[in-house]
């Protein structure tokens, strides 16, 4: 694998393209609009909804990475499947992933959705902690992408896709509870989490576990994923979505929220993953807790949410190229070894 197309040159798609270029790939960035500045990789303008045009473009590639909105990913995965090339994306959307799992049963290339931060990196970490125990009774995964200097009752800024955030806040959440797969409502199971003395609240959101519930059914009794925010956030969002009935107007809800809380440059991504169980007969708790902040990559400052998301998928792509991961079928994030991931050129960013 050497040639890769990246569809969608927003903040994360552009950074992923630059990281792939740095890692030695021949990158073609594809977007409806031309880039605002000169890029070190090839760029072309295309109507991303024109399947015939995209099919012709991908016929010249070894792989494709989608950085598009989730509703465009299933058709793109079908094109990649038919072309026999590797497919990667960042989606947290459960129905999209299920469709890609079906495609992977007959794929000639690797089908690897959910390669972002959550699902993605957080699942790699969770699997590593589970494997460190002889018998694991629970694994709890929490991620928060937040402004470093919050304002207002919401204490938030939309540095991520508003469409994706609305999905996560409203769609049901898969969990493992007492050895059974269950579906629970989003924005529930509220708890406090402290990282470096900072108090955060965590609550259920959709999609962050990827395929972990199915993988660990019968092996780990309790697994759940929650989003972390500053205290008071979930009450405001429950009021907005449920009392004002904005849950029935998702597009408008996203527009209102991003207009009220636009992106910031000084953000932080908190990751808090823990696993409990026995090791050598003694009860243990293992933790992976980090606070990731903006870094400079290729001479430009990158927000924490942008680089933690883009670097995750690029590290996985490096591993596939280097033969460290399967070349066909469906890739589960929990099957990616954390040590090998962190040893890649791009994955090493998480060590900083």
C-alpha cells in the first residue's frame, strides 16, 4: 500500500493527509473545494456525492480514507469494496459500521472504520488494559474534547462535527452490563471524574465502544463508554434536546449549537480509561489517564481534537502498510496492539 486517497479536506482530513505524506505515502486529497493554501500532496476537486467520478478516482489508489460526514461513508465503503482497496474512516455511527462489517465478509482489501479517537484510540487502550489482567471484571472508557478555558453554562466549544456530536447525544448507547449486551439512553449514568484535579462529569454517549461489546461478551462483565464535559453541561443539553424538543430537529440543533459555541484553538482532549480485575490472584485497577493539548505539526499549530483524531487513523494505516495488521476482512480497534501502535511514526505523538 503506497497510494491513498483522502476524501474531505477539512481540518482533520487535511492534517491526516499531511501526516500520511510525512509517513511516506503518495496522497491524493479530494474535496469539493480547493484548499485555501498550497499543500505538500496532490489535491483534486470533485463532487463527493458523484459515485461514478469517485469510482474512477479510487481505481488508481491502494486505499481510501474517508474524513467525510458519516452519512456518506457507507456508499464510499461500497466503492472501495468493489475496487478491492483498503478502506478507513473515523465514523462513530453504528448503522454505518454494521453495513461495513457486511461488506468486509467479501472484501479483497481491509475494511477499517472507527479509526479515530473514540471509537479508535480509546478502544486500543482499553483492550491493552483488559489484556494486562488475568481476569477483567470491568473496563470504563471516558473521553472529553473540551476548551481549555470554558465560558458560559455549557462550558463547551464545537471543535468536532456538530452533526457527529448531536448523533452521540441522542442515539442509544451499547454497553456490557453484568455480562449482557444492553442498550441505554444517551446522556445518562452521570458520574464525576477528576483528572489532574479538574472535575469533569461523564455521561453515556453513542458509538464510542465500536465493536467491543460483541468482542468481550462472555469475557468481561461490564464495559461502557462515556463522554466527559465540565460540570453542568449535560443538564443544559438535556434541556435543549428534550425539553425544547430539538431532538426532533437535528440539523437545526447542530446549526444553533455551533453558532453559539464556535471552535477554539486552545483545546484539550482528556482520556481516562480504567480496567479492574485480578492479576496473580490479587484485585487490581489499571489506568491510562492523559490530557492532550495542541501541538505543532509540519510548522502549524494543531488543535488537540484534530491531531488526536487524525494521528490515530494514520498510525493504523502505517501498521497496515507495514504488515503489522491484517490485509483483508474487518479490523476491530481492540485487535490493534497498543505498543505497536505507539511505535509507529505517527502513533508516537501520543507518547508526548
